[in-house]
C-alpha cells in the first residue's frame, strides 16, 4: 500500500541540506518522485530508505504519479497475485514515459524478472532488486545523465543497505532492518532468491541508529528481518539476538521494542528470558508455522516438525508474563491431504493464536515446490482457507472477549473522525479503539480498560 506523505520534514533524521533540497525540487518536475510500495514491512522500510536517498539528492516526494518526474514501484513477488498487480500498475503508466517521466521497478519483482521487465514493459528505465539498493545513488545519477536503461540485480553482496537519511512514515514507531536476505530454503518461497543470502547489520551501527531515533522522539522501534532471530552480529562483540534486544531496550527514550519475523528453528529460550526480564520488549512473538502437518512441513523444508514447533510454543507460554503469539499459514501446498489440513486446524485449536495471516499456496518461479506433483485445485484451496479463517475467527472472538475488564497500556496512533474516539496498540500489538475526553493523545501512552471486544480488536475507555 502506498502511504501518504504525512509527516513534517523536521522529523527527518540527519537533514544536512534540507532547505536546499526543497528549493532544487521546486525548480522542475524532474526533481519530484512518486513511490508506491507493495508487500511486507521490509519493503515498507526499504521504501523509507529509498525515499531518504532521493531526498538527499534533491528530489521531493509527491503523492501522485501525475505530478512526479520519477515514478517508482517497490514490488512484492511472494505470491503470484502480488506480482501481477505490479504489471497491471506498470500498464497504467505506459503513457507516462512519453511525457518524459522516468519509471523504475524496485524490489522482489525487479530481482525476479530482471531485464525481462524491459521486454514486457519497455517504458521502464530502472530495474533494481533490494540487494543493490546501496548503488541507487549511482543508478539515479546514470538516469539523470540520460541513460535509458539501468539495472541493479546482484544478490551476492555482503553488505546491508544503510543510508545517511531515512524518510520515516510513522512518527512514533521506527522500523529498523537488522538482517537482510534469508539463508533458509523453504521450498515454496522466493525470498532467498529475490533478497539474496543473509546479511546481518553490525550491532554498533544498529544501536547508534536507535539512539538517534530516540533523540528524534521515536519511542517504539521494530527490528525487522525475514528471519530476524537468526541475527548474527558481524562485530567482535558478537551480540546474540536476545542481547541485541536488551541493548536496544536500554537506549534512553525507547519504551517498546518489537521484532518480526521469527523463525521457529532459531527461536531459543534466551529470547523468552529477554522478554521476561525487560518489560520494554513487547510481549508478542510472530512465529510462522505454515502447516500443522509434519509431512507437509517436511515437503516445505521448514526444518522442524509439528512436535518441535509445539515445544517452542510451550516455552513461550511458560514465560513469567503472558506473550501473545501470531503466525502465518499456507493452505493447499502440493500434496496436502484432507488429513494434513485437519492437522493444521487442530494446531490452531491447540495453540490458540492471537491472530494469523493465512494464504493459499501460490506456485512461484525458481522455487523447488514448483515442480512438485499433486497440486491442489484452486477451489479446494479456497475452501480450506475459508474453513481455516472461520476457525480462527472463533478463537479470536473468544480470546478477545476474555480480555474484557483488563487494563492495557496503549500507544495512541490514531484519532477517529467521531468525536472523543481514539485508537492505538497494546504491547502485544492488539488494536484498541477507545473513548477519551482528552484534547490531544497522539503519540502518548495511556491506560485503557477494555469494555468490549470484536474478533480483531478491543473497545475500551481511557483511565485517567
Ligand atoms: N504461497 C503462499 N504463501 C506464501 N508465503 C511465502 N511464500 C508463499 C507462497 N509461495 C507466505 C508464508 C510467509 C508469508 C510472508 O507469506 O506464510 O510466512
Ligand atoms: Fe521464505 Fe522460509 Fe526464508 Fe521465510 S524462512 S523468507 S518463508 S525461505
């Protein structure tokens, strides 16, 4: 989803030449860019960094492609539908190139399709995968110099993409990528192919950025990675992931530390102990299981069995303070029998997830599962997905209802058009809509007592 350009420039970090930037940009349309982002939080955050690179080169961000000189799409190819959307969007802007606009494709579709994008959409000038974003300033300079086709498609980099300046979309929560790429080899997944091998960012550089963020008023940081808990500090300090969580939480001004996504095989007890010992580390773990059947997990090359996954769940449930657990599930993987699917349903009953993302299996190019036999028919995938979602709805309805009467600390992030109505998130990332007579609450932490529940959120009242 694209995000509105909704925050003041003073929020930008490390703003060396800001007034100059705006003046330059006002000089001509070439100085403006429109950036639309599809996909996951990693992509959202990459876009924030790409925007930072462009802003520092004198470009100004605008809200419509019509007013932009440079139109960029940061794309997702995790499922076929997401990838198709990119080409239909590119089609819409075919005519724009003749108006002198430069069109670029970034992200996973760029990496996956490579130079073929130029064949399918010859009006595109820039194709750049996420592992090459470090070279973006260079590539943009080539485009500015009149180069018609510029590509960045290497994935063999050892480095991570860090920028002097990041244009952050959220005024209270800052995303921070600590590990890029993925070294797992799940048989259905394009990520190892599109984002390249795992690279961890040095812990001293992470902590420096967190301190800077706190100084600029951010109170919540979310550490990102496809397998965030596989973090391996490349500095001599060799901080473990759990030690990094504690060090980030120790930075003055930081009140909440989130992290996503965790891989079950690398989810160790010390992470639970870090959460137990430091209330600033959010009591929420996103632990994708993908399937409740060991047979399917093996075909998916997920590196754990159902029983091993449940051991991790038990470890989290045994924590001294309650920790919410959410997950991702794929239905209709090749060969998934009705009995396998039943095992996924029974896993839902057993774990009672606080929330989940569910997907129909989507065959992706270059993945091992593409060649697997016994594909499940589309209608059958839809049927399974509907059953799964209904079961989870029941679980969430009961779970949220059990929270009525409890009090939560909420970071207020939204104000409703209805008078005196606000919304925000608990530490476990549960949405709370609540009433308050207060004049201004955005960005503050307040106590809210839950008075009602829906399957996806709580309703409450501000306790003053
Ligand atoms: N088909 C369907 N879902 C997929 N995911 C990843 N690859 C595929 C695919 N080929 C899902 C997984 C992952 C989430 C981000 O997307 O559940 O955890
Ligand atoms: Fe894809 Fe598996 Fe890596 Fe997650 S762990 S990004 S699902 S390969």
